[in-house]
C-alpha cells in the first residue's frame, strides 16, 4: 500500500503522511503557487488569538501553520497523528514541553484527542479535516476540548464557485498535481490521494451543516481563491 484510500483508514493516512513529511512543506508551497502562505495568515487572522490564550492546531504536520499563532503572542500546541510529520517538526522548530522556547508537538488522533475538556481558547485545523475517518466525531472532539465561547476555525479545500475555472482546476488536480509532487521528490501516489480527496469532499454549505450538527453555533464561511479553499468558523455555546 503506497497511498491511503478514500475510506480514510487512520493507519493508512498516517503512514502516507509519514512518507511525505520531509518534503511536505516545500511541495505544498509549490503546488499552491505560494497561496498556502496567504491561507495561513487568513487562518491566524480568523483565530485572532493573543497573549494569554491557548490555541490547538490540529493536523499541524511539521508545525508551519502553528507558527502563525505564536507570532501573535498566543501559546499554541501543534498536534498530528503522523509521527513522521511530528518528528520532522520537532527537528526543525520544536520541543516536547509546554514551557520554555520552541513549539510543543503532541501526537493525537482527532477522533480521540489527548486533551482535557474546555482546555483551549481556539481550535483550528487546516487542510486536514477531510483526511479524518469520521468528520462529525472529530468536530465533536474539537468542541469538547474548546472553552465555552471559544472559537473553531477550519481551512479546507472546497468547491470552486466559477464553473469555467472549476474545469481547469479539476484538470490540474487530477493530472498535474501528482506530477509536480514527483518532480520535487515527494510521493506522487500520496498526491493522487490528495487530488481525489479534494474532488470527493463536501461543498461549503454541506460542511457548515456538519459543523452545526456537531454542536457548534454561529457557523459561517467565506471563500478564498474563488472557493479553492474555504474558511469556516464556529463558536462553542456558552452554556
């Protein structure tokens, strides 16, 4: 088995990301034409966490996305279930304690998070929710570990809103994306899964409905890059 399938068995997905960890950030930068950096900033702006607040960044991979929150003065934890990703992140920027310099990395499964109830001011997950085996269960776990009134921010690939551009985009996804990944020394089979999982994912209203079903309120979204990705937000009820 060289790639995960669309039923998203956790051991397959984790193993696939373990293999892509070393080149993951580079390939993401290339295949997004640098847009991933703007997406990270959009997430950080939406989370809007400052000094004294704690952010859980799920699906954080090597921690590149998590840096955006610590740059604003918040404390942040990078969590992922790919040990290969976490190991790469620890070598580059991390440590395994919650105090002192460096970014803390903690292994965790989004379906059964290793954190206490009401622990975080905000929880975020970027381009990783669609890789989880049970989307609604993951969202309920995120709700559990968020403080009452706390915020959820999800960045995820979505459905392009301009039909003519959508045709071009899907052609790029299915044919060019794996080839680009291969040129840069990453696992092209993994990027075939990436393309298929994007094509198979929920559209914006459908994901918003799942978020609401999981217990979040004031759910809304906005499109970035004509809907290539969408930024969803929600809040944990106060009572």
